C-alpha cells in the first residue's frame, strides 16, 4: 500500500490530473459559447470579437504570474487558478447579456491563463528533456479524454434531456471545483529541481521562440474564435452538431496524441513545425473558400489535429532555455502569445461583417510567417545553438 501511495504521489500524476480537470470545464464553456451568445444574447461578429478579445486580456497579462510567485508556490497557484476557472464557468449561464458574458468570461479567463502559464512551467521543470515530447503527448491525450467526457455529456444532456445552458454550465463548474479541492488535499508540495528566477526575463537569444509564440497565438485566435462561429452562423450547426464535431476531434487526439509526442521526439521540432505550417496555409485558404457544411467540418477536424504539433514550440524552448529561466519565461511567452490575441478578434470581427473569407486569408498569412520562422530552427537545438544562423556562425 505504501509503495502504491509513493508511486501515486508523483508530480507527473498531478500534472496529468490537472490536465484532465481544466479541459473538462473549459471545453463545456467553449462548446456552448457560440450557440449561447447567439440564442440568448443576440451576438453578432462584433460582440463575439469583443468578448474573445476581453478573454485574451488576462493571457496578455500572464507575465504578472512571476510576481505572484513571490508570495505563493507555483503548484498552489496552479490549483488556485484551476478553481477560479471552475467558478467562472459555473456562473456563466446566469448572466445571458453582453455585459454579463464579458464579466464572467474575464473571471474564467484569469484562472485559465494563469493556470496554463504555471502548468507549462511546471511541466518543463518536472519532466526530463528526453521524455518531454512523449509526456506532453500524454498530457494532450488526458486533455482529450476530459474533453470527450465534456462534449459527450453536453450532447446527451442538451439533445435528449433538454438541459438549459444555465444548468449545464453550473454542473460542470461545480464538479471541476470539487475535483480541484480534492487534488489540493491529496498531493504534497513538490520541489523544483532548479530555483526559479522571480523577475521578468526577456532575452535576445530566445527571440525565435518569442516570434514563433507570437504568430502561434495569432493563428490560434482565428481557429478558436471564427472557425466555430463559421459553423454556427454560416452552416447552421446546433449545439449537438458542434458537440459531435468536437467529439470527433478529441477521439483522434486521445488515440494519437502520445504517438505524436514520440514522433516529435524522433523527427525534431523543425520538421514538425514545417509540416504543421504548410498544412495550416492550405487549411485557412480552404476555410475562406468552403461552401458546404460537411467540408467545413472536415477542415475543422484536420485543423484541430494540427494543434497537437504545437508541442514542438515548447520542447524547442526547453532545449534552448537555461533551467532557472523557465518559470519567468513561461509568463512572458504567454503574454507574447496574447499580444495579437487581444487585438485580432475585435478587428477581425469587424472584417467578418464585410467578408468572412478575408478573416481566414489573414490566417493563411500568419501561418506563412510561422513557416518562414520555423526554417530557422536548428536540427538539434540546444543552449548556445538557439537558431540556425547562429549555429553556422559557431561552426565557422
């Protein structure tokens, strides 16, 4: 029994448990959002753009997490943030107005972005570099399993039991909060192998990582905000339809994410990201031209699968970063990721009103920028060999 408890109380198991809870609650918020705001709050592209921009403001401010670490351990901050997310989702259904949705979204988003920042830092600290791609694949698989539970439950509750938005949001928010409290009571405080810097870190040698992160955030917004909105507004997808589509996405991730992590470990970050960005350029152009709901659904599933390849940006940074920089750099990278995210949804929401296709063509442009940057990743990134041109200089 003692041996089982020792094996259970491992930092990797805590990471996996938290990786399950966050998407369990966040997936419900996301899958219901487009239908909820259209049906209950009469949102147009303008309002959904504003809401999504507000949602990303806490992400932009994620660098402030390093200051909170002066007063609270990363592990405790991760659990506290998880609890705040759960509360934000639980109360969402009680405020079906533009102002109410803006406020509850910000509450949820504060918890979500602080959690993602700290969780990324803990993963890169607690997991060995050689095992990180595979473990991140396992994390993605755990997230997908949680999302499968969330989406299938939403589909059953709203299609066959006619649950309200209010009751569905409240149920999953409360369940996630209780699970978070249980985790906080079950796991001991784990120590980091390297003492982390408690100040902001922005180093020139990490510039390629920062640039890749910026354009990754820009392209992510177009998928998260407008791809789903396209399904509802243009092709008339219902909550059940959207849930079924998400269900298909996460079945694939649940089955194949660990293998994707292994592949990244074998072929390297550069080749992985080149493949991802070529695929994204083709996908965004196709989004802009698609005229049938079935083809749009296929594009949506393929697009979601490519998200798994973004693991390569994180493993690239882990290889080039000094160990003590990881926690502070995680917050900075999240802020950089959200610079474009704060502005893009609102601006492109206005563009959407003129021509939705233009939004996706802009996304293809972002993917092309990422493709160009990924060419600079070394075949074997390491400290001192952060980008290919620098590598050539060193050899010369």
